[in-house]
C-alpha cells in the first residue's frame, strides 16, 4: 500500500484521512450556516411582505384589526404546521413592515437577524435609529455563530441617543 496507515479507534486510517475529514466537516458546517441564513432571509422577507400587504389593504379598504384575526385563522388552517401565522405574529408582521418600509433595506440589513430578534427590537425600541444601533450586536449571527446575541443585550429605552452615541444620564 502506498499510503501510510495508522491505527485509529475504528480501524486503520490512511494518511491524510484526518485532514480530509476535518476539511469536510468545516465545509459542511459552513454550508449549514449559509443555508440557515438563506432560509432566515427568505422568511424575514416573506413576513415583511405579509405585513406590507396587510398594511396596504387596511389603508386602501379601511380594514380594521379584525381582518388580522380572520387572516390568522385562515392561514393556520391552510398551513397547520406553521405556527408563525398566529394573530400576534401577523400584528408583528404589520408593525415590521410599517417600521421598515423599504424592502431592499429589509433584505439587505434586517433579514440578517432572526425573526425573534426583530420582534424584540420592535417591542423594546421605538426609534428607528436606536433599533439600528441595537441590531449591531447581532452581527455574530451572520458570522455563523449559533448564539442569540440580541437576547443577551440589555435594551434600555433612551440609552442610545439619536446622534449615534450613548446618552448621558441626566
């Protein structure tokens, strides 16, 4: 045999095997992260589009909040395994589209963080510039980490001033 072989816990392994295995594992993990980020981006864009369409119909036809209740029931019936189409989430989707009216911005920036993080920011931070500042700790999500950085960030209303720096306590 031309390859040098050595004993391994599961038998003899040819020279270079461990290096190949390590490289393949790294490539697989990187592909998994890219796939998850791609799915996240598509779902966030979908949620934004659902919210945009609800907003448009409410503005155009004067629909009230009860339409969201009906939509939630009908969407849950059509997609019983997708719990995201609850009444509460549809309200969040509407608020999400209202907070971020630019679809390109949503796809390029906001869709880089998970839906739950976006919802938390919508709930806790009303000012758009402040939300942008709090989104920055979420960059580790796009770097492939599996942690939830926004959940670890303590959101303090008014801490960030609209001038781009920390507000000084008064």
